[in-house]
C-alpha cells in the first residue's frame, strides 16, 4: 500500500451572536484544517491540525513541503514518516504551523493503519484500559459584551454552569483572566454556588497573568475547591511556572501551546507542572504524543490531553486517552485522582457535533470511545463541504 493523494480542507463556521471570549481574544468563528490521505488500495485516513490560529499556514506546510515527502510511501509506517518530515523542517519549523501540519498527517496515517488491519487505533497502541472516559465540560467563557455588562453576566453564568451539572457532567472547566482578579473570583464563586460541592472545578487562565498575579489569583481560588489551574503564566515563562507551582496548593497544568518531545522536555523535567496537556493535533500527532506521555510518566506527571477543534480531534483524543493507565494504579479508578479524563467543549461546535456520521455518546458524564477501525469515525462529506472554504 502506498500514499497517492493528500487533500486538505479548511473549515470555517462564523458564530455571530454566539461568539465567546477567553482572556486573550474573541472567538468569532470555529475553524480548523482537516487532511485526508488516500492510498492505492482505496483506504483513506483523516487527520486534523490548524486549530489555534489561521488554518492557511498549516495547509501551506502540507501542500508545499510535507506532501512531497510522504507521497508514494507506506502509510503504515507513521513513526518513520514522522521522523523524516520533522528532519526536513527542523531547521525552521520546530514549533508552530509545521508541527501542526505533521500532527494532522500523522493522525491520518494512524487512521489508515487501523483501517488496514481492521483494528481501532487504541489496539495498535497496545490496548485500552477503558471503553469510556470521564469527561469534563469546558464552558463558562466570557460571552457577548459581559466584560462591560458584568452583573448581568453572573446570572447567565450560573444558569450555564448548572446546565452542565444537570446534564451529568461531574467536572467543569471555566475561564478566568479577562477581568480584574476580584471580579473573576466573583464569577468562580457564582459557578461554585450554582453547581454545588460535588462537581470538580478546573480553572483556565489562558496565560493571562505574570507569576505574581497568578499566585494571588490561585491562592484565592483555593477556597472554592478548584482542582487544577491551567496555563497561569505565559507558555514561554518556565521560571514563572516553577515560581507559581512553589507558592500554591492547587495543581498547575500546562502544555497545550507546546510542541514535540523536545519542547515538553523542560516543562516536564524541571518541575514546572503537575499536569501536562499536549494537544494531539498540535504537539506532533499520535506518534509524538506517545513519546511525550512516556516522558511524563517517567517523571510522575499526570497527563490530560488538551482537546479543541472538530470531531476528528476528539476521536483521536478518545483513542489515545483510552490507552493511558491509571496513574498511579489503584483498585478503584477515580476521575482526575488517578484516572485520565477528556475535555468536552460545550460551546457551539457543529464541526464536532455534525461533521461525523457517528455521534459521540455521553453516558453519565463519560464519553464512549468509538470502537470502529482506525479512529472509529466516518466523515459526512455533505457537512464537510458545507463548512469548507476551499
């Protein structure tokens, strides 16, 4: 079997009045870059990249550089092709668009591999520890003009948070960092009041703080029973991460903006974080995620892959998270205590919810892992074409 064609699709969905904010920017649209790899035996694979910024640079890396490296090659050698692609771009593409492009290709290769041998990707990685994964809802973004109409937003925030708890989620990740610390703490207090004490709360700062203000914010969060704080400081600021971690009693998470085992090396080995969050569609794909996971496990770091984007991204995450052992092993798995969890974004996302022929199943706060071959998904081409801009 050899690779014959590499097709790319830029997907866009304007959100209009449903746009939302993190501490960094507005999200006026959903977008992503999908890649479809075809073979001479009629087997195709799907991958995803280009989630964090404009997808056009990622597409360009695939079309003008990486496609020529993999065309005509054996798709069932993803680790070999990964090393060849990375070696070609190492001098100018150690992070960013090139690694996202490699990620998309790598995921598609694993999808082909699984389909060719009639097994899910999880089996190729050594087997699953679980057939469903505890999910945490990501929501409670800043919405509309709520940074100007603050008090009105608290009522809406409480209603939104309660809706997640009422629908079965036992864990919720919320946003802070756009407002002054005191105002954001009011948001957290309102959410805690609305969901009660039985729902675990995680807080995502999207690197809004310097190390001093991060410590101030996190120490205030402790009274709300927050389990972990994500990206408290800039992703480049490893000294800041270490300072914050030494001054707080809440677990510190990070890594969604990091790339490859080389980028994760210092983050993991120098005491920056308690929880590592590689995004499979960003960090280098499944092949590279395996190496990052091994590094994290060797240093006793809990791994919760970051998930964003379309249904392809979530499907890939479910396959790999199902293969993570409890850390540490106990006779009774407890979500976020030793059992890995999966992120389930609750903002409006037809690129996830409508793109696949198979719908993701949420059952009592857990997402069922697709058990079909490869990633276990089929793309609805009518939906793909509806949102494709190219």
